[in-house]
C-alpha cells in the first residue's frame, strides 16, 4: 500500500507544486478561485480522456504517439508561461501599486490569469494522465483490496496537495510589494524547466537528434531520485544528467523571456502607441 | 525586414541540414527490443553499442500498464498494456545504465550496458 501511495505522490507532486505557485502568484486577484478550480477541473477531465485513449495514442506514429502529445502539451504550457512572465514583469509595478492601495489588484485580474489557468490545466493533464493510468492498472492487475487501494491513492494525493499548500503558504508570507517579483521568478524558472522537459521529449521520441549526450553527471552528488532531487526537478527542472539540448532549451528560455521583457519595457518607456494603450492610468 | 529574410533563410538551411543529418543517422541506427512480461524485463541485461543513438522498442505483454524509467538514461515513458512503444536512448558513453518499471519496481529491473 505504501508503495502505491508513494507512486501517486510522485506523480501528483509536480502539478501540485505548480498549482501552489500559481495560486500564490494570483493572490488577491478577482475570480481567482473559480479560474483555478476551472483549470484543475479541465486538467482532470483531460487526464481521464488521455488515459482512456492511451492504448491508441501509444501505438500512433510508430510508437511515439505519447511523445507527440507530450511535445504538444509542453509547447503550449511553455508559451503560456513565457507570455505570462513578459506581461507581468512589464506591469508588475502597477499591479503591486494597486495591490498596496486596494489590498488587491482587481484590475490586473481581468487579464493575467488566463494564460496561467491554461498552464494549470496542462500541468494537471500531463501529470494526471500518468496517475490515472497507474491507478487503472491497479484495478485490473493486483489482488489488493479496493479499500486499501483507494486509501493508498488518497494518501498519495494528500501528500502532493500538502506540498502544494506548503509552497503556497510559504510564498504568501512574502510582502505584497515583492510578491509579483518573487512569484514571477518562480514561474520563469518553471518555464525553463518545461523547456528542458520538452527537449527531452523531442530526443526520446527521436524527432530531434542533436546534442543528446549527457553534458555532466551529478547523480552521485545529488541523485534525481533523492527527495531533494525530486523537489528540485519539480521546481527548477533539475536533472542529474541533462543533455546538451536540454541545457540549450533551459538557458534559451531564460534569455528569450528576459530579453523580451526588456524590449517591451523599453517600448513602454519610449511611449510606443501600442504599449501606451496597454498601460492603465499611467499618470 | 532584410535581416528577417536572411535569418529566415539561415533557419531553413539549418532545418534542412538537420533533417539530412537525422536521415543519415536513421539509416545506420542500431535497434534493440525489451519485452515486459510478468512485471519483468527480458532481457534484464541489454547490450547496446556506445557512442550511437539506439532505437529501443519496449513491448509490454502484461495486462497492466508499465512506466519505463531510468534516471541514468534520462528517460521515462508509459507503456500501455499490450503496446509497443519506441524510446530513443543515447548516444551513451561506455558503462551500465539501470532502468526499471516504475509501477512494479520490486520485480521490473534491468540494465543497459553500452560497450
């Protein structure tokens, strides 16, 4: 039973941490609760559908169908997070000003969460599908009793949710005027981690054959399967043996999002008409 | 504009070259097969050439799903019951690379040996 709970915990960890960070990043925004719940719900429905079609998807495209689906999900999630990072960091000042004035930045809530909510749905979808498949396998394969199985699954899920809650409450202690900067840094690193996973999926499926060898090996120093390794993998994309392409994707994401943010800021300062229109109540 | 079209051309050339390269490698690519049965891998010790990308086919003959996972190979992929999935691994340096089935870790264990 404990082994089952542990697997469910590991599978749900990434999505739970992600939801925790997004919840902290959107604290005080109008309608956050329903957006978040909607994202999670859509992700769960998607995960059930994906798991139900796993046999068919797996056999597609000569056995790489699952990777193709993964590549699509990761690309979409990366785009959402990158867009959010650029948007928030160019409006963070106004948002935090309003947050201080009103105790919440309601206005920003009209625009920001959408990209994040789609990203939440995608994270739940990807991690959830694996959990559903595993649990479905349990019901057909093993002799363990139903009650034991259900409690193991719930225990694992509770563990994941507890860690998500922990990071949420941890981030909630950050002072309001720093909150956007801090959560945005977390989300930028998550975007880079997703880019690295995308590079791995491309290599695993054979779609890309470039810089596939491991660049370094820290598996003795910090094994990927150790608790710290697992946590760092979920939060920052840690891999003990990353390929060259993974590194390029990781660093490339940090650079591209960073430079794009600077460019948008520069245009705002030079009174670019489009940027000006986006700027609420500049004076 | 000029800059854009130049970089566009460069991109096309790069993509074309990468595609050619991929095809060239695909022709001479070594392949290997792993079978999952009764929550065990067969062979449990799989020899592959070092320094080359290997096309690994994993065939799950059990009635339950399995997840092929290896931190050392940096790979993880679900294999539905009865399915054959493909996982490209490497190029690997000489050495041994443990892998396991995440859903049945007690029995599903194996190692890739690159030589």
